[in-house]
C-alpha cells in the first residue's frame, strides 16, 4: 500500500502501484506486477473524495448583452486557446486570472503569443503596443488578477505542434495512465515513445495530449520532463501557483526521483554512486549527444542501488541528484553497464540478446517521485507501475537463472 503522507494513513495505490522494493536478497520480480484497478477513479490528495480526470474544467460564461466591439474582443485567459501556427490579425484584450497573478508581463505575453519571437514581443512592449489597464508597462511588470492586458496583432511563426483529438486512442489511454491527482496537479505514468511535449518534428507530446483530455480552456503546464524513450512519472500543474512551487522545488533539488534500469553485466556492490561531469555535444548529423568530460562538464551525480542480479544483466534503482540531460543513461554507459535497449548509448550485442527476451524499447522507467504538496506543504510519494512489456523481460530473465 502507498503511504498517504497527508493524512498519516495508507491509501489504495492508484492504477496498480507496487510497494517499495524489499531488500536485494528477498526481491522477487512479481512485486513489479501491475495490480488490477478496483475502480476507474483517482484519489485526491486528502483521500476523502474522488475526482475524475477531466471534471471541473469548464470555460467561464460569456455575457454579450450591451458590450462594445472592444469589449467583445476581451477574453479571459482561461478561454484563450490561440496556438502557434495561427495569424492573430486583431487586437485582443485579456483579463488576468488567478493562475497568472504575479507573473511577469513578458512571460504572460509569451503564453499568448506562442511562436512569436521574443525580440518581437519586447519590441511591442517598448513601442507601447502592449498596455496594462490602458497604460504602458515594462516587461518586468508583475501583473495582477483582474488586470486588462492589450495584446496587439502579431504574425505567429508556423509550427507543427497541435492539440490532438481527445478521441485518439493514444490520447484516451492517458486517462487510465493517471496515478495521482489533486486540485493543483496531476501525475501520469507516461508510456515510452510519447515525448513530454511537441516540437522538433513531433506533432504533439504528453502535455498537448493532456490539454486535449482536460479541454483547451483549463490551465495545464508541464512541471518537468523525462526522455521520450523513458516511461514513468510525469507531473503537470493545474494551477500557476502550483507550477511555481513545484519548479522551485526542482531548482532547490528537494524533489527526489527514482528510476528502474536494466543494465548490462553485473553491477558492483561497491558502486553506490557515480560522480562524472557531463557535457552536451551536437554531432554532424545534428543529433544531441552527452558525454563525460572532466574539464568542461557540469557536475553530475547519480546514486545507484542494486535491486536484483540476473545472469547477463542487473536491475538497478537510479536516483539522479542533478538534472542533466540523459544523465542516468550516460552514467551507466560510463560505468560500462549501458542500459538495455538504449539506441544512443547502449551496446548493440547486449540489445540483441535482450530482444530475444521480448525487449522492444529502452529499459528505463521513472517509478517513483517524492515532493512537497503545494497546497498542504506535506511530503507526498507517488509510484508508477512497471509497464507489462518490461515486467515480461524480468520474468524471462528470472527463468534463466
């Protein structure tokens, strides 16, 4: 059972959460099996009521009565769904809602002018095309709830990022992937192959899919990212106040994440952590690669714990203490124990052997995240079940011992 840190009681794990791992000598891969869901609901943080994944997000009513033309152009922020790839050919008036109270004006404009270069946005501000309550304002101005912001027309850069249909199977499937939800945030068990967000040739990612599920008028922002090839816990904020709190926790490194990785060979019992500076490189093909560089690399630390040793591989728990790109993957490669199925940093021969056991993706899963609830300020631990395709590989390995 997952311990509810908010109430001091145990709660039923959502969507098949598995318990904390036992000591290495008593570990059994059956502990990673997905538990059957007993109902289709998701528990709130307080554990005393149930909320549905798509409920409670409705656009504000619009009254047209005797409004003037200028007033008719006014829209509440939560009702504004203009996205990248569109041409905004008329002035808009946006009323600041509670989710954007205290936000800098330039950041607020970037949300409403997605695809418009920052230089153009700052030029709009300098020329007085942007007004707050009919007055000029600087980019650093902290806007307040109820402020009226004038946004001038702008040509939006074309983008292939879209909000997908909520009827797509890949989108509908995320409803069952929700493992934790409160009024302020939602966490899903992201499937491998789905990017955290759209862009760079990806038409949509998890955040666009979730916005489709919740309706385009609800506030939903990505709190952090995990690699496209990685599955597991991915968090979204449903309020800007929650986004600020959670991102501050990430900056202060008080959020703790644990991953499961199946690596080549026998991991040494003496290796408890890897301290190896990392640097990003762009190779000739344009592909982004990360490598260990003792001179130019940024400090990077990952802690490791052995879960179980198999014949040709070891299942480890990896806990990154810094948040570098591809950190766990590169640290495993650096220790000569690349992750199974890692097309970028892995070992081809090892991957071929794992394919014989049914592995068709990288074996890296973000199974646990610990953070402070933005509303209650109490510690919360959320776990995501190991996907069946990875559990199958462990079962096959276990049968070989």
